[in-house]
C-alpha cells in the first residue's frame, strides 16, 4: 500500500517539465486564441456548458486538482463526503492532473507516466496505465478514492479542455501521431462520467458560483 505521501524527490524533473510546458502552453494558447474557448465544447453555449449544474446537498466543495499529487485530490473529495452529511464534491482536473481523466490505453500509448514522472503505486515504476482508475484492492489506503468509485458516489468531475489540447500536442510524438489526431483520441478516451469543460480555471469559478467552497488539491 502507499501512504499517499509525496516526498518531493521529483522537484528537479518537475522544473524541467514546467519549462517545457511553458513553451508548449504558449504555442497551444496561441492556437486557441482565434476562437472562444467555449467553442471547443460542442455542448457549449455563449457562456460555456451548463456545468456543474444544480448541485444537491447542503454542503458543497470543489477540489482544484492541478497536479496528480499521488492521488491526494481524489482523497480530499472522498474525505469531504465521508465527514459531511448531505454533501456534494466537485473535482476539477486541470494542468498535469488532467491525466487522471484519461483511460489507461492513453496512458500506455502516450507514455503519460514516464513523461509526467507519475509513479504507479502498484509497480513503483512510471505508470503505464491510469493508477487512479480501477486500482488493485489495497493499492491506496482507502480503495474508495479511485475515480470510478467516486463517480458512483456522485462526485462531479470536470476536465480542462485547454490541458487536453496542450498535453496531447506535447505527447503526440510519443505515439507517432499528429497533434490533431492525439487531441481527437484523447477526447474520445476521457473516462465516461467526466465532463470536458472549457478550462480548469473556468470550472473552478463555475463550481464556486454553484455554491462550492474551495479546496486546493495540489
């Protein structure tokens, strides 16, 4: 089992990643600038899709997940639910954490674990599958923090379309495909039940407008 503790040993690799990401982000955002971000989502209206909708429960919280952080964003959503009666949790997957929204086939094909320095707690090696989706029992301290289990508990997930486009473009070469092909394939392989939203920051704002308090997921 893993204790979900992030020891900080990957700080240097992350610095290199953020330098590469900065350049890719500039290029990616330049490509998006020609039309509104909400136009990237087919269900969007003038103000974007109606997300997260009307949230049930007296207590509502949004977890802002901008890194995978060893699964802690998912654990935060879980602990909010189990310690509150009449509660609803919303998780926004943006920046590096967008990878949590993808099925395992994309992790393997695009070498997501290796590229983003994400270790699978089952194998203790760079993840070749989504370690947060259908994990082996006992992988995490609490099995119910898995994405699939949180979805069944009614947790609302939104995944950043900007991160989808930028990261798929960055990793397209790993799969030997074009940026356009990668973006299309990633979109088709978002975990069922997770909504692709115009951007992660848009989602954090919308969740708070829907009555959520804010929790930094890391």
